[in-house]
C-alpha cells in the first residue's frame, strides 16, 4: 500500500495547532478555508461529519490511568485518562461543539502490537472511528529486554502494517495518525535499548507511510526539548511514561502534526 492509495485531506481534517504559553491548546478543529472569509459569523466546520468518532489507541502512555468503568461513555473525563488524549479531546470538543464529536481512549497498559490485534475488532472496528490515532511500540522492545517477549523489529513492522491494512479494509474512510514511539535516556532506559529502539522507530515511520497515515514525530520532539536545555526526567521520570509536562508537549506536537497543511 502506498501513501497515494489513501490520501488524507489534512486541511479538511484537523487544522492548525499549537499550545500557548499558558498550556491551553489552540486550534484542534479550526474552520475550513471556505468559511474563514464569512463576515459576521464563525467559519464552517472541517470535513468531519456530525457525531464523528475520534479514537486514541496504544499502551500505558495512552491509557494514562483511564477509568475502565466509563469505557462506553464518549468524552467522559475519567475514560479519557490523564494524558495527551485528554488534552487533545478537551480542546477539540470546546472548539467545535456543533460537531458533537465522540472521543474515546482505548489504550491499555502493557500492550504490544499483537495485543492490539487481539482486541481490534471490539476496541477499534466496532467503534467506527473517523480519526484513529495509534501510539504503540515501547513495550514491544521493553518486554523483550525483560525476557517476556521475543518479537523482532521485523515482527513489529509486519504486525503493525497488517493491523492498519485490516483497519483500512473495514473502515476505508478512516483517517489514521501513527505516533512515533519514543524514550528518553533516563530511568529504565539505558544503552541496551539501542540501536534496536531506533530501528523500531524507523519501522513505525515506514508503516505510517505505507498506510497513507499522518506521522507524529514524538521522539524528535523530546530530543529537541532536551537539546534546548531541559533534563530528560522533566519529561518522563522513568524514560518511558510522560510527566504532566510530557503529556502536554505530546498534545501540542500531535495538534501541530495533524493540523499541518
């Protein structure tokens, strides 16, 4: 599958994003170009139908302590967890109440690509998302380093690609966002993670390109933040799970990447 097989109209999806110095997200779902020049009224909504589902999938980074008891209730603050999906959802819902978006978080702590595949029909296909954001990969190497899993980089890439292909077959119109797996060099992350972790990051990018998905460069984001003078622990104390600041930076970067023209 090539990128041109499933083109994404970014301007009509999620337009313009940044997080201001106050920490508030700016512009998850901005008006379409058609409506921006209308005098005296708000711009028209972007290319999402009323009632569209936005789904966040992944492992503990996405899970972020979400309340399983509220799993069936879109937009529920407990269901969304305490991480970047909550930040993104909050502004999207506030910006476009007329769309009545339904935002879900179905990340599960500890999961790898095979775990997503095992629950995909229930936790993705059945929800019929218009926008699907996936962050997966850190456990695929962490569990291997701990002796609990034997999956290779090739297994990760093949399984991830197959998952997106299955998603496209069931939901041809879905707009997919692949988030780059990331780590920071502190806490649990040491030299044993490399170079394999970087190979898995590259695999995620190839999968995104092959599926015609948008790609969110989380590793570059954190690398740039540390290069600018902050400590890795500021963003993720154990090198894997983001702090409040880390989740905020992820939301900012997700919005920028998905909203780029």
